[in-house]
């Protein structure tokens, strides 16, 4: 009976190691990736809707989808703009594509295109 208990205890503790070795054996290595394969970059352009424009302060409130290059989920927030003249080509309610970046720690819109 003691032998059976010892074997059972060893089996219980060894099981995770055996299972992880099996999973590792099925995981492709970097050697399986072709040399000429390209890694896709996250898109710089994100989609959004203009909610508010503050031309004097150079700020823009957007309801936006995921911003891939900043790893930011969809939300509504205020951005600074690089160039206040960008705000002249948009109006509240416009559906836009935009580029956003961190500039001195502040989220900044660097380019805007109105969707038609």
C-alpha cells in the first residue's frame, strides 16, 4: 500500500511537467518561420468620430476605435493636435481616420483624414 501511495504522489507531481513537455513539443520554433516572412506592423491610422473641437486650445475630443500603435482600447477622449489648422477641415460629427502619437507624454493627433 505504501508503494502505491508513493507512486500516486509522484504521478500527481510529475503530471504537469509531462504535459508541459508535450505542449512544448507541439509548439513551432522560430526555425519554422520562413526567412523572408514579413511581420505586419500595426496600422498607424485609426478610426474615430469627432465629438468636440476646441480650436483655441488646439484640442479635439474623439470617440475612437482601437489605436493599434498606442495599444489603446476604444474610448472617448481628448487629444492635442500638432497643427491647429488641421481643425479647420473637420466638424463635429465627422467620421475620420487619424494618426495619434505620444508627444512629450501627451496624446497628440498628427494627421487627420475625413471619411466620405
